[in-house]
């Protein structure tokens, strides 16, 4: 290895180290790219009607902000009112739980399972865990300022990419050798198409989950059907964790009425998520972005382990982009053209 190759290898190692250190910033930039790509679907529709891009951008942003405000007004005030009622009735709920525990001890555990430890003793042993959970909650809220600043940065970057994306695209393309820049432009176009298809697929899933959740809760006569449906649809954007979070509030509100209704809500959400996981997602995503279910799950675990919660949130669009680059760069441009050397 000569001195030039050694310096090149050293520069590559340093570059990879720097990229690893700023991986969270790069993920925020990618989040802005995904948001800009999603909103661009609406921008292009307005442009095709003859509207200038700057006005199409502002109109699209106004529509998105209006939808977010409507969702906020539907969800937050109603849930605050129900949460206050839940706090007021919390002692009653604890009394019901205690009655159930006493009934189990008197009718089942005492006569038939005398060797089972006292449930009240187990509950007392869980008190340190409760304190630990409280400390974790305080630590979680202490990071709120950082999350708010990151959110503001993503919004600013999204707006900049929407208004004039071409200069940033040219800078990225110039990072590649001149002979390959035209090919990079094609790969970026395919990435944009893939992200657009993923956005449409995600919206279809959100509407489907929201509709089924609202229909089921309406049949069960749970209050705030519309708010629960909107929340379930929005949280479905977060893989795995979102559906679990979406069931907590309707279960708590249903418990204020009767305990069996809370169990029915849980069963309803489990059925809906199984339909979504085993039928809707494979059907929609396979058609929109051709992501295999095993590849999707692996991507979620991989990006969540490297980037944390935001990595889990952006796992699917990251997988779409990674799949496009691997197919185009590795398979088509390298492996498919790799010829066996002649003797």
C-alpha cells in the first residue's frame, strides 16, 4: 500500500467516524427530507393546475397546519376533560380493584392455592418499582426542551427544502465522481418516488385504522369516538409502539363505565392490529414500496438500536431509501455488471 492509498484509507476512516458522531443530526435532516417529500405530493398537484411553486408550497403548508390544528382540537380538549374525570374517579377504580383482589383471595387463592404469596404483599413489594417509574418519567420530561429544539430544526429544514430543493440536491450529487452523477440523479428520483409511495401507503393505513377503531368504539358506546379514532390513526404511524399507546386512553375511559367494556376495547384493538399487521400492511406496502415483512421488522430493530426512538419512527422511510440504493448501486451497477475475468 503506497502513501496515497494509506492517506485515502485514513480519510475514509475519519469521514465515517465524523458521520457516526453526527448521526442524530443526519437523521433529523432525513426526517426533514421525508416531510418535504410528503408535502411535495400536494405541491406538485397544485403546480399542475398552473400555480407557481412558492404559492403552492404555502398553500400546501397551510392545509397541513390546518389539519394538524383540527386534530389537536379534536383530541386534546376532550381528553383533558376525560382525564380530569378519570383522576376524580381514580379512588373508585382502586376500590374496585381491591374488591376484585379480595374476592380472588377468598374464593380461589385461599381455598385452592394456599401456597400463593399474599397479593397485598406483592403489591407492597412493587412500590419501589413505582417510585423508579416516577423518576424515569421526570427524566423523560426533562428532555422535552431538546425534543422541542429538534422539532423546530426539522420544521425549518423542511420549509427550506420545500421552497427551493434543487441547490441542496446539486450539493449532494457533487459529492460523487463526475462520471456517476447522472446515475445519482436517477437514484434520487427513484428514492423520491419510493418515499411518495410510502407516504400514500401510510395514509391509507392511518385512515383504515382510524375508521375501524371509530366503528368499533361506536358499537361499544365508548365516549369520544372521533377523538379516539383520530388518535389511533395518527399513532399508527409509529411502528409497534403507536398501536399500543393508542389503546390506553380508550381503555381508561371505558373503565369509567364498566370494567368489561375496557376488556372489550382491548380485544377490539388487538383484532384491528392483527388485521392491519397480517393483511393490510403486507398488501398496501407490498404494492406501494415492495417491502418484505421480514425486511420491515429487521429495519425497525436495526434503526431503533442505532438511532433510538426517532430511528424507530423513521424506520420504514429509511428502509425504503436503503432498499433503493442497494438495488440500484450494489445490485444493478456493481453485481449485475461484474463479469468473470478472462483467462
